């Protein structure tokens, strides 16, 4: 993992995969809640993203018949300038604090994709999971990202 201080969305057109952190709360409209931080920026940039995340989770059988719970990583069919867009789950409900177990699961799934599909995803960019609106500290989350390959760039904003 390579930590970067800067703007995540500068990676559009440079990264092969761009992930934004999300929750698993789905509105009655069938869209995931993306109301803050990088998720909000992504939803404003790609208005179809909140629906496409849910669709991709359903197609991957991450959503149970009893509800909307999906866990981990979801890649959508949205591309901009060769950059594919996806979601990295950090919590279940939008109002909760980020869950370290969910971050660990998402990071494990990301590692698997980044290693096994390294020819397709030569450069992966994402915002730093769980900090900011997730209520976690960098120090709490950093060990969970330690196994990510160097071509995964984790962005945080300047302090």
C-alpha cells in the first residue's frame, strides 16, 4: 500500500480502479446512501453510482433475500477515462462508526483482486477507509491495510 496525501479524484484516467468507501444502507429508491465525504463526491460525479453499487452487489450475490446487507468490495460497470469505479465497504449503516472488521474484510478482498488481477488493475486508488466520517483514526486503520500491494494508492486529505 502506498499512502498519498492529495485528491483522490485526480486518479481518474490514471488508475485502473478507483474505490470509494461506503456503507450498506439502501434507500427505498434502491440506491445506496452516499451522502458524505468521498462517497458523496463520487455520487455527484457519477449520479448512477448509488444504483450501480446495489446492482453489482446483487449480481455478485452479496445481498441476501431478507435484506440489503452486502459485505466487502463491489466493482461496478462505471468507467471514466479507463478508470473503473467501485465501492469499499466500511460500515453497515450510514450513521454508524466505521467497523474495523468490515474494513478488514474489504481490504482482504481488495488484496485478492489487486494481486490476482494485477494486469487489469495495475494502479488502484481509494480514499483512506474509516477515517473522517467513519470516526476512526489513521492509526486504528493502518494495520488493516498493511497487506495491500504497493500499487494500491490510499489517499487522505492534507491536515
